[in-house]
C-alpha cells in the first residue's frame, strides 16, 4: 500500500491531506505542485463501498459468537477506525469525474 500520486506530475500526497479531504462533500483534490484537479476514481469509490459492506457484515457477524457487549463494541469501533485510517492508502485519482457505475 502506498499513498496516491498525482497522475500529472507524480507528486506524492500526504496522508493527512487525503484524510482531511475524505470528510468533505466535495472530494476534488488540487495537486499542490501542478494545480491539476484530481477526482476520486470510480475504482476507489467501489473499494470503499465494498470495504464498508465487509465491515458491516463483520460487525454483525461478531454478534454470532456471543461476545459480551463490553468487548464487542470496542472491537467494532477498532474495526471501523482501522478502515477509516487505511482509506488514504487505497485512494486513487482520476483526471476526470466519472459516474460511479
Ligand atoms: Zn501534480
């Protein structure tokens, strides 16, 4: 896993700049080096939806094992925090905005 690079000038983005952008409605990132506008790729958006679904299934799946709530809730929180923290690494850019499907 590596952090995404600008498709135009190969500038490597910082984890924190991608992470901050993920929380904004407008996810277009401007490259600080060449000022190119970069859009989240449909591949990235698909990966995020599959990973979120996987986390959701695992969260519900853990309840089958009769894990007590005081252990289950931190486990689920850790799972989601891990997902959110790794998102900048799976981020990929596209030079054009494309529909999700
Ligand atoms: Zn660039």
